[in-house]
C-alpha cells in the first residue's frame, strides 16, 4: 500500500500536532501556513493531562513539561476569598501552562521544517473520487489523499466543506491578555477572580521568568480609550479592598503594543466535520469561547482520535466518519458545560461548574 499524502492547512498548535501525529502512522505530511513564520496567536496555552498524553505519544511530553509551569487553580471572589467546589480534588484543577511560541517551535521541529511551507495561502480545494486538489492563491495546485483543515475559527477549509458556517461574534464578549516579566512579584500560583459585571481574569506563571495576565468580560459594552485602559477598566471589577493589586500593576505596566485584545468568535455547531477526504480539527471544527480554557486541549484530543480512527480503518472515508461521530458526540456535552460555566453568577457557582466540566473532560477523555 502506498504512503498517504496528507496536506494540513494551518501551522498552529493543532495543525502541527496533527502533522506530527499522522507522521507516526506513515503519512507523508505537508503543512501549509499562511504566515511568513511559525508563530503563535495568544500568550500561553493550558494543557490538561489528556493533551499531555498525546504529546507523550509523540515523544515530546517531557520537553513540554520542562518548558511549562504546573498550575493548581484556585478561584477567588472580588475581595480575594479563595473558593473551590466541594467534592473535587487537586487533579480536577491541575494543568500545565506553556508559552505558545516555544511550544509551536518545538512542534515545528518535531514535524520537520522541510514539511512546512510558509506564506502558503489556500484559496480552496476540489475533492474528487480519488484525491483532493488544493488550490493556492498564487495559482499552484497540490494533489493530496487527505486534506485537514486546522486553520482556526476563520477556516477557509470549513467555509467550503460546510457553506454558511462562518464564525460569529460572541456578542459583547472581549478578552485582553499579555505576557510580562515576572520581576520580583510573588505571583507563583494561578489566580482566577470571578468579579462584578460578568468580568473574570487573573494571572499565572507561564515560564520561569514570565507571567501571563488575562481579563475577559461578557456584555462588555462600548470600548473606549486605549487597550490598556480598557483592560484596566475591566480588571477593577476584580479588585476590591486591595485584592489583585498585582493584576492591576501588571496591566498598567504592559506596553500598549504587547496587549492582545480580541472580540471572542464562535464557530456554529456544524452539520458535519468531514467528507470522504476532508476533515476539520481544532477551532476550525468547534471554536468555542476561551472561558473554559481548554480549546487547545480539546483540539489535541481531536488529533489523537483522528489518528486512532485512521489507524483502525483501512478505508479513509470510514475512518473519517468514525472520527466525526466520536468528536461531534463529545462536543455536544462540551457545549453544555461551556454554557453552564458562562452563566455562573459568582465565584462559588463558577468554581462548581468549572470543576464539574474539568472532571468530566478528564475522566471521559479518549485513550491515545
């Protein structure tokens, strides 16, 4: 049997993981990334145990653990009282926080830089009975056995596979974040505060000498002033009686150009994730609000299930159907948990609903 040629559109976390994983089962892979270099949108990424298992399978788990910081999350109310839901353990609150740039560079090296094409803009594809013709914006075409869309919430592959599936704004929901030097602050633990006016945020060590701060607000209202001023305005909803001075000072000291500000976008529930030779993974398939802090982990789960389905089924189309059936069923529950966490009214309710989600996610995760 000839080796399958697989083109992966998108050189982010999930696309690179997919390339590395499919190489393990004999696929000849090529990653097409539209940016001029391997980059990372965002600051840090939380990796739960179910994601780390996939990286262990790839042989890079120890290196990733070495570059990240283990988190053991506590939730706080606006005056700094710690909250955790009864009935859950530390394991339901522990994940690894990793700087995205270092992680993506490690994954690129694992895939092989010669298997990644930069400045490659995909304009569409034509699926035939025997292959997929990938069309690039410069007129070039590539023929592949399998096409994987790992190109995020604004996926070009998804737009063609599922017409009318453009991402939509999560109305009024904005997020601000940045990585800053840790300095002499004592911010060694993850601090997440659930505050007033549907605001949430905090900070965490993302590397030995760096800390990531983040603030998000639902129903944010009009945005006025600079990005720093907008972030500070929301962060004050998380700070009473001297609590969260570290968060406020981190934001105040962050250069304007270093602050990431995003309108949160959502991918609608899709009628299908695959065809006979095309599959969606990660945010391209199921981009959700980042308030459940597990989008990257769930995308890496996609990769493990896809690899397992393709390994178990000689027929490509049947393998892709098995992958879709497994993942779409899991995401029906993920969406319910995400909505419940979003609706939490205070720190205690948030702690309970978030722990219920993380416990479910970890205990029902697919084996790799």
